[in-house]
C-alpha cells in the first residue's frame, strides 16, 4: 500500500543523493554511520565519533564537511592546548591603543575536533557554551556563531595514556555517539583498490566539491521540523528515556535533553528515508546513538562486562511498543 507524503521531500532527497555520491567516492562502507551523520546534520546536533585509529573517523568528518559550502575548521586537541587556542583571545592594538578580539578556530560553520579527549578539562570546558548556546563569551563580550554550526569530535576508545575523560555535561551536548567499527573484508579490499589506483588520498579528498549551500541546509532543516509525530510516540520516547533514570543497573540516567535529541533525530532520519512521519522502529534504532553516552552503569554491572548498549536493549525490550 502506497502513501502520499504531506510534506514535499523531493528537495531533501535530491540533496542527500548528491552528498552521498560525493562521500561514496572517498569513503568505502560505513553506510549506517554516514546516514546517522546526515541525520544529525539535519537535526542540528553535534556528533561524537569513537573508534580505533585508522577506521576513517576524521576522513568521514572532513568529506561530509566539504560537501557543504560553509567554513570548515579543525582543531587537534593536545594536552598543552589552552582555552584561548580554541576560542580566541584579546590582543592589544598599539595603533588604536585598544584590545581587539582575535577569533579562534572554533569560529567555523563545521568544526572537526580531533581526539577531543586528549585536552585537559579546562580546555574541554571551552566548548560547553558554544555547543549548547551557539555563542562564545570572552572578556564579558558575547560573540554569536554563524549558522550552521556543528561540531564533529573524534576519540579513541582504547587509548588511556595522555587522555582525559569527557565530563557528563559535555557528553550530554552531543546528539549522537557513533561507534565506528572495522570494515568487512570486501570493504577493506575496495579500500586497498582505491588507494592503489589513486595513490594520493589527499588529492581525492581535495577533489570533493560542495553540493549544497548553507541556505539550502537551512531550508532542509525547516522541512525536518514539519515531520509528523503522533502523541503516542512522544509518550514512547518519554517512557524509554524515563526508564534509564530508574533502572537498577544504571547509576546515571538520561535527561530531558536526551528526549528532545531522540525526537529531533527521529524526525530527521524519517525524512532521510522518504517519510513525513516517525515510527517506533525509528525510536528503537536511534535510542542507541542518542543514549549510549548519556547513561552510566553501576560499578557492579561494569565489572560484569555489561555495556550501555546492553542496558538500552533491555529497556527497549521491556517498553511497550505503541500500535
């Protein structure tokens, strides 16, 4: 049985097709991750990419950023990085005898923060205000960020030497935490073929062209806002997120920000897949990337080897699915 969308999704479908075509020239596999990253882009949410070195975390972030005609910035977080290195600083101008604010690399439309857990807490906290409020305050003066503004951060889950764990307040500001795994044998063979034929990966990345403008992205985000959500699905989201706060195996549950994140991302994913309404399947699928970094297991469950995804799975199994 075919259905007719109540909102026009042709423009969104065309834009996503162009973006995926550009990404597909460079990135092999990782289709689900790319789709989630595009959903976060449309839902105006920041993304945390976690995976071992060499699984194309940085590459995916760079290529997606290049498909949009906006300013792209990159910061390599290191233990000696200071907040002023991220936000900017006031410098004395001897000509007019006044201090002038020199903007830091954070003033970009899409910002790649590589190895975000390598900088100490003082520097990590420099991102708190800009991630949530899209503005930077320095020396009592507030500087709003240009739209769109999106942070793509990467981190390595296995390295602990010289790293600083992200505080819960900062993790909560990421819409998604996406775990990047190893490619399949077939995909890895395709990666090798590409490198063998291209020789230089950098040249291929530089050849990626912008296919949509910032104005088009804003228009696509407005389309996402119109996606229909039934009240019973709102209650379903609340039920799932609320269950994290009372679960005996969880020390910390998710906040209402998680509920909003789950709602907005479901609307974006539904539109990406050609629907103007969300389904329980969307909620169940996105519960993992939305909640896994927002909950903390009790020490006992951690010692047993349980993971946040295990807990989310148990919660979804117990929550009654709306019909």
